[in-house]
């Protein structure tokens, strides 16, 4: 942990200018200084009491409801609304967004307070000196646009760069023809309609020779392509994108090009054995448009990815990247927590080759398995990423050789990796211990059924090609295999280090998935004692948990509040 002093933040909000356009009752309710502190926005909806919103709470303003005349009086004092239904107050950073009825009449206004915060850029000041493109991500309201505005000012005024701000909704530099002083000497190009943002991005490069282009909210494929075109011309980009974290962009087909794009690659047999993976894998298609990325988890806690290409590669290989954590304490000191090496998910070892391998293959088969359809699954929870090391492969159970019929290879790989199941996919029925088949596909391949019967390979049928069905099918196959293969054992190693790893897995899952995203999460299978410790940790966060699975696949599921 490294800490360093930074300059104190200075906030300018021109709040009086916003209050002047609001109805009298609202203005009076917000007159006290304590009512203005940390004010985020004021909501005016027709027929409802006005509402002031603060971080984590909302307060009603008075008892009188908003009437059409109130909305009309506010609109009359604003600039023109654009195609994105946003307007502003000239020479301020406040944004007013409209809600319209079917006929286009305004029936609601969201008046968002715009603040220029000088000093936030100290969190990433060193990244700007590198000259590499920087991408900011985070949930709405976390301060992305505020940080973008301050970065533009520092690049233009302190580093002497030629900066052009592409201001689609006039949110970065304010309403009116004269940009707000918060962006310093940076130039501002306005966008007539939101769908033209990508064209204005290219126009800025071709006509105005910028060294840096600043963009807010890259959200379409055309804008992602324009960003790559700009980066390939040697222009530095600073932008925000839709998504809470880098993993969201990797999964987003529209914006994945910002981090290099994702493509499916078929490996050769030797390379697949070397990687201990399936033959079809996902890999990064190109160099990222943004070599640097920042996840803004709060206004005072940012996660910095200094090598986006490596981070994306780790995510695609099923590993957990560890970005640098930067936090700002109450005294204005910046604390840096350097990342530890990435943690890998274990993969099953490839099957043995040669005559000995063939003999062991037949010894592992269980002809008593019959085609059994699985019941409909419950709604799946997002599996947690383990912090355990791969473990001792020499002592691990030999993998179950599986041949899939009609089941997606990528889905099988995801199910095997997420639960760390000792399963290895093979290319033919004759090599397999078992066959996992989709009901509709199995009927279309009578030859496969005949070959499986001749080879004594049992078949398990699932109803749908979905992740929960595949996971439950694999677990059922492994459960039926246990009596013939190994005595009942604990699902995970036991020891102080492993207990700590299991608790760290639980902590990361709770903080990154349950609390941050509000989604349930399933942890990896553990022993009864470790599951009890994980449940106590979840209770410490005031979260409910329950155990699922049976036998060696028993695991803990944690639910959001």
C-alpha cells in the first residue's frame, strides 16, 4: 500500500442558476444550505410532489403537486431540447432531461446538478502523461463525466495539448455556444443529433488536428469503429463507455472492439493439449483501442488496468485479473494498492494416451447409466471465480471423458471451468466414458446411438442447451461415477491456507457481484465446515445464503438483499 498527498478538491456548481428556473415552492424548499449539500437532481413529474434526490435517499419538497404551468415555466427558461430530450442552462453544467407523452408534450423533468470538481484528475494524473488512450467505466452517477471534464482541462491547460471535446448533449462543457470554463482551453464540438456522434468524431480529426479527443458515452458500434479509426491515426482518446467494469465490455458484442474484440479460434490438437483446453476457444482479435482502463466503483475508489490487452486475455482464459486499486481517504491522500499475480481457474488434465490410456478408459465406463431427462432447472446464479490454485494434478481424480451431441462446445467449457469439474471433452464416441446429448439432436443421429451402444458408452439426455441444464447434467454424471471410482471425500482440500482462499472467494463474490450488481452468486463446492464459514461471512454482510447440490458438489449460494 502506497499513499501520496494530492491537491484538495475544489467544487463549483452554479446551483443558484439552476434554482432560479425551478418553481417557487421548490426553490424555497432548497434554500437552506443543508438541503443543497450533495444534491444530485430535482425531479418534477406532472401531478406529483417534487422530489430532491441525494446519494442513497430522496426527499419530497413540499406538499403541492407539479402542474402543467410549472413545467411550462421551467421549459421557457431553458435552451432548446435536442434529439436526446436534453436541454441546459447557458454557461452552466446543469442538465435538464424531459419525459414526454405520446403527443410529445412534456410531462416530467429531471433537473440534474452539474458540478465542476477540480482535483479529481489526481487519481489518474500519471496515466495522462503516458499519452495512451484512456477509457472510464462505472455506473451512472459515479462521476464519469465530471472526471472527463477535469481531464480535458488538465490536458489542455497543464500539459499544453490540442484537445477537442465531442459534446453530444452539452453535458461536458455546458449549454450555449460558449463552453464552460471547467474544460479550460479545450475546444468543444457540439453534435446536432446523438446518432451523428461518430461522424463528428471523424470530422474533428480531419478538420482540427487534435492531439486528444474527449468523448462521453461511447454506446454504438459505429462510435466504437470511429474510436478505433481515431486511435490508429495516432490521436489520444479519453472516453467513457456503457458498462460497470471491463468484463462487461468483453461480453458486449457492440463495444467489445474497444478492448480488442473477441473471436472464436479453433486450436490444433497439440496446442489444445498444451493449453489443457477445448479445441474451440475465445481469444482477443486485435489490440485494444484503449490500452488503459479505469473502473470507477465510487467517487473515491478507482480500479486501474494498466494493460487492457493482458486483462482481456486473462478473462478469456478463465482467470481473475487483479487491477491496481486507488483510493482517496478523508484527508485527501491517495492510496495505491499494487495488484498481486492473477489467479487461475483449474482445468482438467487431458486423458492418457496409448494402450494404457485405452485400458483405463474402459475401466472407467459405467454401462448402468441410462438415458434420463433432467427436470427443468431453477433460475441460475452467476458462478463465482475461485481464488484457489489449480491444486495437485497428480492426486486429482482422472477426468470423465465426455462426448457432446447437440450441446454447444463453448457452453460445455464454461460449465466445466466455472464449477472446476473433472471432465474432459473428446472428439468421438469411442473415446468417451459418457455421452451428453440434447434430446432433439439425439433423435436425428441414430448412428451415434448405435455406436455408443456398441462401445458400451451410456447416454444422458438433457432437455435444453442452456448453462444450468448442462451443469446439472455434468454433476449427475459425476455423482453416478463416484461409487465406482473413489470413496466419499471432501470436495476441497482442508487446511488453513485453503480456508482463507475459500473465504477470500466468498468475500470477492459478495463485494463484486452480490453487493455491486445485486445478483445471486454460487460459490465453488466446499466441505461442510468451509461452507459454514462462508455462510457466517455472508451473514456478516447481512446477506442470506443457502446450500445447493448433493454429495461432493454441495455449495453455497448467496442472495442479494
